[in-house]
């Protein structure tokens, strides 16, 4: 059993595990893969230490045939030049059949035996006849894959309000679960424009410090709670989680600020 590495399959597909065997490659390199007896390409996302992962621990999707040669890279580039024509033809067929779907991206497999189309749609779409139409035009296998708005952001890329490239498009291998609770735990205003990313969903970065805020907020009162502090009783009107500073309105214009003892972080 050779070393197992993580490779993003094709241009826009998932990160999967592949047997490296004796092929020499580094993170970021393009490699040619054998997947279900077909030739695919991908780029190396990360490499595990030899012997750290086994087939039992990771689902292995195929094996690395070689690091991409100059000829391989030219073939990948040539496939890319044909993508826009494929998208144009697909969009024309979609309009002819009046289907409610929008093509986001498309890509050819390395060996050119299949074209994959990624599309957005509000619900399920019966695209069986569309597949037949496209197969007649291109004489190759056709695969249409419905994606969500987060997937679109990852594929198209862009920049967040932080000024950096979108996390999903730059380094994230997959999406993690997000919820409004993450914003609440961090004391953030529940304003969609403040906590939503360019995809319209909760920002992925809401999850990065969630556990830290959760630990730091342990034993802290919530805004609206009525509590007793050394200088009196009142209603909590503000909580600074990181400083563990609680502001209490004791009535008659009396505002009390007190620091709660830091909870243990475990």
C-alpha cells in the first residue's frame, strides 16, 4: 500500500483520496489519475505522512498515474479552450426546452470522454432529454450536476468583505455545518448583511472561533437576564464575551460594569 494523498478532482470537483505509489509530486502539482478505468486530472491538495492513512481509514477513489507532463498540461489547457463552446451549446438547448436551470461552469475530463456541467436550480429538474441533446452534439458522455449557492461561490470565487479571497475558493477542502447559533454565541448582530457571505448564506468564518466563544461565554449571563452583582441588581444590557465584561442597568440611570471570573477552557 503506497502513500495516500488528497487531490481535488478536475477543476471544480471534490477533494478525494488517491494512492500515490511511487510517483514524486508536491502540494499544488497537477497529476494524472486513474479513476474507474478512466483518465482524470487533478491537483494535489495535501500529502499525508507515509503509513499514516490506510485504505480502511480513507475511501480511496483511484491511483496517481504520474505527475502531469508538459504534454498533459497542454491537453488540460486545450480542454479548457473548448469549455465555453460547451456552455454556449448547453444554454441554447436549455432555452429550447425551457428548463429552469442556470449553468455555472463546465469542464472536460482529462481524456475528453466526458463533459460535466454544473448548474443552479430552485428545485429538481428533469434534464434527461437535455443530456440526450448534448450527447448528440458532442458525441461524449454528459453529466449534469446540480449545485447550491455555496458551491457556486466556491467555483466562481471572489473576495469577502475582509478583502481576502473567499475561504471556500482558496483553501477549504469542503463545507462545514453552519447555523445562526454561531453568530448568537459570538454576540454578533443578527443582521443578514453582517453575517452573510457573498453566497447569501452564513459566512464560513462564523465557525472558526465558535468553540472559543462558546468556552469563554461559559457561566456568563445573556442580554436581558436579571442578575445581582456587588453594586446592586439589574438587567444585563451588554456582554463582551472575550473580556467577560457584563454591563448591567440597575435603574434610575445607574449603569454597572463588572468582570466575571474567567471560566476554565477545556
